[in-house]
């Protein structure tokens, strides 16, 4: 009888094990991933995923943008008469500025009145930035001007400015009076040279941009124009316009035969001058045989 009771006691002890795990017993469930050899594998896998995401996510996003239509070549364009050479402005109204102080304040505020009846004359300076948002390289293979409209030069107010200072960018020039619409290099003497893209190649990697200074030369009439930029993308040539079609085009004008009012520089100060004296200073002003 005693032996039977002893066996029951031993059986009961085996049926009621201690619920607390031993110190060297491995944990169960999600705790297994926090230690041991498997943790090394998890850490290595996480590191690899992080590397792939940080290294290739931008390319992947660019590819997604391209498929959804968001990836493109973006063009920014604006008129900028602040250059390292003399600048002449011509306005349609003869009473554009009531006095010298009014003009001076406009220039201080860098509000030249362009687009409000005011135009850069003889040589306009325009800035164009081309940004590649495509997932692949893009080559700028050519730029030409596209003439939209031409009319008689404005004969209101003429203003001559001193050099305003400019930045170093790729300088291109267009002879708006001619039938040759291609972008040309600007020589050290400021004259137009050879076709720029016949001797130069511009390659933009994803995310890169380039800035062009585009000079329009005009002596005969007022020209409204855009720059037509040819891009080599994915084996084909694509054309984009600067300024874009929904924005106001560039404008460059020749000088009228005479003006109603004029302002000129004298020892760094702007003074009102007789329009006849203004035209005498600038040989392009007045009648021209090829202007009629």
C-alpha cells in the first residue's frame, strides 16, 4: 500500500512541472527572433533591404513617375536685362516715366516694365533653365528660335542703362533679323559666331540642370519669339519650348526712327535727354534702308 501511494505521489509531481523556464531554456514565440543565430539573419536582411531602398528608391520612383507621366524635362524661362553690357529698353508709351525719380525707383526694384509695354531693344537677354527629371540621361542636341509675331518697333520712351552685372552661364545668341534660326556661340567681341551645338554636346543626367543665357539680336522690327529646344530622349528627339506655350513669349525690338521721350546715362546717373540726342548716340536709331 505504501509503495502504491509513493508511485501516485511521483506521478503527481511529474504532472505538475514548474511553469518558470530554466535559465538556459530558449524562449518561445516572437522572442525567438530577438536572440540567437536567427537575429543575425534578421539584422542582415534588414540591412540589405535598407541599402536597396536607399540606393534604388529614387530610380524606382523616377521610373514610376515616368510611367504615370510625371517624369519630364522641365523648362524655366524669364527675361533678365541684368547683364555685363549696356542695355536699351523701349516702351510703347511716351509718358512711361513722369520723371527721373520714377524711373530710378523702377530700376531699383528691378521692375523694368517688360511685358507691360516695355521691351529689351537691339540685344535682349533671356535666361532658360533645362532640368532633367527623367530616369535616364537626356541630351540637348539643338536650340533654334521660333518666330511668333513681328511688328513695328515701339516709339514711346527709350532708356539706356549701364551694365548691371551677370552670372556665368552658357551664352547663346540668335539673329532674329535673319533666316538662320539656330543658336550661335557668342564670341569675345560679343558678335555671333558659329552654330553652338555643331561643336558642343550637352548631356543631363537624372536630376541635373543647365542654365542658358539666350540673347536675341534685332534691329529691324519688334519680334515675339520662343526658343525651341531639341532633346534626345530614349532614342527619339523631343522638342520643348522656352518659355512654355502657356507663358508670355520673349520679346526683342529694334529701335524706332524716333522716340517721344528718352533717358540716358551720364556719369552713372540717369538723366532725361532729348530723343534726338539719344538717337545720335545709338547708331541703330533712326531710318534704316532695310527697315521699310
